[in-house]
C-alpha cells in the first residue's frame, strides 16, 4: 500500500448547500430510480472508499448484499472525521451524511484526487435510504450514528477506544423511491472489477448473502491487466504498450494493444470514473496515436507520398486501450460524470503519449510495421465502405417505391407510430404480412442467415443484399454515418423462430446492430419478439405457453385430454395466431434490448461470434445445463 497522510480533520470539510431536493428529484443525483439508480447508490458509497485508496491509505474494500436487500460497504481508510465543523456547529460525521456538497474534496488538501468530486455521494445515498448506519474508527476511537430517510435519529455515539482505522456504511434503499431493491451481483461485480483494474494493489471483496455468491478482485498489473482481460478472446499482435507519467500535476496512464479484429475497444477514466462519453483526455490520446503512426509511416516510407494520411478510424481498427487520468480538479459535464471537460488535458495526454508511442515504434519496428499494414488495409476498406454506404443510402429514399422490394411497408408515415418486424424466410414473412396491422406494422423478411459482422469490415457487410435491405428499410444510415433522426420506425422488432437456427439468426442480427447501429440499442428502439413455444387445446379452449414451465402449469390446470402442439417455426402459425400471440400490442411479449455494460457486451459478442474457438467452447460447456428449448 502506498504511504499516505492521515491528516484529515473536521476543518477539511466545506459546506456548499443543503440536501432538500434529493428525495424530490432523485434522478438528478443517481440517474434514475430503476435498477440502475439502485446500483448507483452502492457505487457512490464505494467511490468514497476508492478515494481513500487513491489517497494511499485504503487497500481493501468489502461489499456485502444482505438478505433484506440492505448493503454494507467497509474499508480500511482513514475514517470520516467526527469533530465539530466550524461552518455548521455540528459533528462532521453528521454534516457529511446530511448536507449536500459537504465533503473533503472541495479546495482542501485532504484529497489530491477523488472520484466523488461533487460531494453528493453519501448524503444522497442517505437521503434515498430508509435507514443508514455509519461506523467509523477515527483517531483511535469507534464512533457511530444512525439516520432514517436522511435525518439523524441518534447523536454521534462514542463507543470508546478502538484499533485500526476505516469506515463501515450499512444502508437499506428506500422502496418508496426506488422501484426495485433487487441488486444484481454480476452488475455490481463488473463495476468492482473495473475499479480494481484501475487501482493497482487494491482488493475488493464482494459477497451476496441471498445466494452465497462471492468474488474477490485484485490486479497487481493495473490497467495493463485490464487490457489483457479485454483481449483474452482475441489474438494480440504485440505485447501491451504501457505509458505512465505526471504532467503538471495530472497522473496519466495509458495501456494499449492491437489485435487481429476489426473493432475498436477503448475505455477512458478520470479519477476511476468511467467517462463513457470520453472527453479531453481521450481526445488527447487519439490525436497522439494518429499523429505518431502517420509520422512513423511517412518517415519509414511505409506510407507513400501519393497516399493520404491515416484518419483516426484507420489507426484505431483492432485497437484495445485504456486511458486513465487522475487530477485534483476535474470538470465533468454533469453529476453522472460521463464526459471530462478539462481543456488542459488534451495537450497533457497528447504530449506524453506522442513521445512514448513514437519511441515504442522506433524500438519495435516489426510490430510497428504490422500496425501500419493493418492501418493501410483499414484505410482502403474505409474508402470502399464509404462508396458502398453512399450507394446504399442514395437508394434509401423516403418514398416507399424506392425501398427494398421485399419490404411490406405500413401506411403510417409517422415514425413515432410505426414498427418494423424483421423475420426470417418467406414462410414466416407470409404469415406476418397477412397477420399484421397494415396501418402501423411493416414486415422485412430476410433470406437465410446474415453475414457474421464480427468477422467482417463495413465494406464487406455492405456487399450483402440482406444487410443492404436492412439499411435501406431503416433509413438511418450505418456506421459513422448513422443518425437516429432518420429512423423510419419507432420500434424495430427481431422476430425469429423459437429454435436453434432462430437463435443463431437473432445473435447475428444483434451483433450487426451492436457493431454498426449501436445508437439504435442505446435509444431503446430495438426489441426481440417472444413467440409461444406451445399451443394447448382442450375442446374449444386454446391456451399458449411461452416456456416449458408455463406449459406444465397450464397442463396441470387444464387437466386431462390436453392437445399439445410444439411450435418450431413462425410459419407453422396461421396469420391470426401469429397476430394474437406475437404481434398484437395488447397481448404480445417483446423484450427491449439494452447494453448495460459496454465491456461485457463487447466480450460477449467477441466470444460468441469471433474467430477464437476455445473461449466459445468453454462457454458452451459451462452453460450447457442452462439451455432451454433445445431441438434435437
């Protein structure tokens, strides 16, 4: 553990404003009141412990999900000060938990860097909890206080001398505000793993008392380990390049490695906060990478005089990188901290990375030549893709007579009131066309399985007639030319057979949308239809079952002489049945597709659809017993 200072007193706490609005407008502070907001409460508390790790004091954090849906976060940091705060006349422990924007991160020297920079973390969690109990060991003594819905219900209690130092927060989210208290152990674990990658030497242990799940995260290699983890299902082209340095008080770390894939996987962080929308630190890294590779390619004549410089997209094909900066005064665009805005970071990161990448290229000419060749291929493919995309887009006009011939469009002209069903084959397409409501439902049948996008560039994808039909029908472009404003339908619904081939086609389509039309998913426009697996009849009574369990329950309830028909394909249903079970908005079941965690999604698609066989085999062997609806 790095040696840090234990100098952290009541006078380090500054109060900026009150806590009145948190319960009235929780979304402003935790993003939402659904399961994402629920997890955000935990992250806010853990962020405070991470700050102690960044200060060089804490090297272990424990997170426990209890059976009653309460959560305990424990660390061995300095402990929260308990002395009287001059600005309020109250115990600092109470101020930190009951006053918004009260913390040791505003203008003081207690934290050189911190992730909970807006100071709303633990006070917002307290305000949105039915109850919260905090225990601290500070300056050789044990103290505690209890709060209910943000208000203290006890004084700060001094329990006497104690060894060590640290804080323990135990809280129960308020079900009057949060729509769910169902914590997802895997979702929490993904974030904790990320935190451990970004703080080398920190151990995060998490335990779920509801089912006994347990995990420990510790990575001595820091972000180098992160890059190796991200590339564990890919074929690397060289050893990981690690860059580290301090520039004008900013600590900068970058780890990067090229693989034989066609996709870019880059994550950026500021004080361990995942800046999902990037920012100035990411801009600095990208500009340094592009400039360094262009300079090296020109200097070594790998890029000819008549050839254009590489564009940023060219040099980032197949790149996996993690950019992490730690600074004392980060400027985020909002409380969700999705984008870093410090202007000085662009030059700081660019200067450090330009020098380091240039030196590495000179010292590793064989690897450098491989990266340049890959960039050259990407540049040529980009030019071909641009021509192919322009051709597809030109053909994709607004009038229906220029849309794909196989598309059965709806009469509704407003995108807000229309939906597109993507179905497999002419048989299902025929039933869907007859069974739909022609006013607002369009049908696009696809022939066979579309191209595996995980193994193809955009220019190759746009040679596929099925993909061209998809792009033309949707009307929103593709790749870097995608615009959600051009989407011709409010809902895009994948409707495939409930068999192995249907599942494969669904995976191919999801891979396509994730790689080339991700905003479609992020904006909540992509859905998956859930057709029934069984039709049960008893006399004139007809019931549909969407799972094995539902079928067994219906059979038990209906009694004897139940006719059971297993649907293997949508084409087995007549149009009326398909409408009633799968397309009628009042009765159907459709699942909205989301990408909760970018790294996890990226790994899943790479594992299922990529070129490396061993990870896929391991996945199949691991999950074989979980398979449902297997056709043999």
